[in-house]
C-alpha cells in the first residue's frame, strides 16, 4: 500500500503547487484505512484550556472514541489538545525556511500539550479484586507526536546521509523537536531516537512512506488518551448565580 500510494502521488501531481494539497488528501485517505478505528483524521486548530491555540494544522490524528472536536465547520475542526495523538505538516517542497516554519508550529503545539486535563478511571485493589471508584481529575504533560511529510526537498543534500545530517544540524536547539520527516520523492524517512536528544536521528533511504506509517503506529502504543475534563475549558466562576 505504501508503494502504491507513492506511485499515485508521483503520477497525479503535475504541478508542484498542487502537490502539497493532493498529498495531504491522499495521506488522509491512507491513514483512515491503515490506522486502528480509535484514531480519526482531521484538519484544523488545536487549543488548550488556557485559551492558547496553534496555527492551522494540515493533518490532526485524534481520539474520536472517548472524545470529539469542540467545533467542526466547513471541513476544519477545533481540537482540544487532550484528544490529539499526533500532527503532520504536509509540504509540496521542504526547504530550510519551510522546515523552520514547521518547527515553530511544532514548538507551539508541544507547549499546548504540557497541560492536558483528563477524567481518569480510579481503580482500587483489595480483597483479591479491583474496584472502579469515583473517577479523578488528572493533568498530564506529554505533548502530541509531530511529523513533517513532503513531496520533495531542496537544500538538504543529494544523499540520505546528507539529508539526515542537515536535519540534525537544525535540531540542535533544545527547544526544537520532531518525531519524523518523510520525503516522498526520494523515498526517505528520518525519525527521532527515543529517549535521546532531539538531534539524534535514525532512518532509511528506502521505503520512506512505509517507515513513516510504522513510526506513527508505534508511537501511539504507549500514548494514553482519556475523556477530557471539560471543566478545565469553562470559566472559573467563583460566585454562584442565585
């Protein structure tokens, strides 16, 4: 399926200006088919309980089982950060400026994800059994995972080794962070090594789209989403109305 998708992208996009939009729709369709049903795919803006918001995000992978977007109009949604598993920035051509723009957007999304409010089941053990008691409110600080997917690249080298090296140079800043970059035309994928500095990447010079899917799926295995605590999004009324 990954090779077929890459071939579709190559043959259906005669104009570079259209490639980003067409790639976005094709990737959305593929992800809808390959991701488990607990994941949904959308486009829109991510918000946090403190009122801050992200720029428009090309692809948002979110929980539509326990939760739902707060607003959906004309194909774009308003996503509480609590329900977001991952984001994907889609580019027709990735150059240094576009990559820096993506990193800026990702920094904003990661900042939003530092305060995620949930209603979490409270399981108490005793007498050889586990009993569910009153759920508790909990704040978690693990942000969504973030990826960049581009049809082509410019300025990152002619070989995969150069590509990975130049990506790493732009990830030296401790505030920068990305989980993976896929270049469809070159069939490359580079991803972050878990529990290492953000600038330490692994990757392959072939089967890039398939590697991207694998990274996306593996990345959600230990990422837990619970029902959102909507009280966190409501005004803090200190005076009761009579």
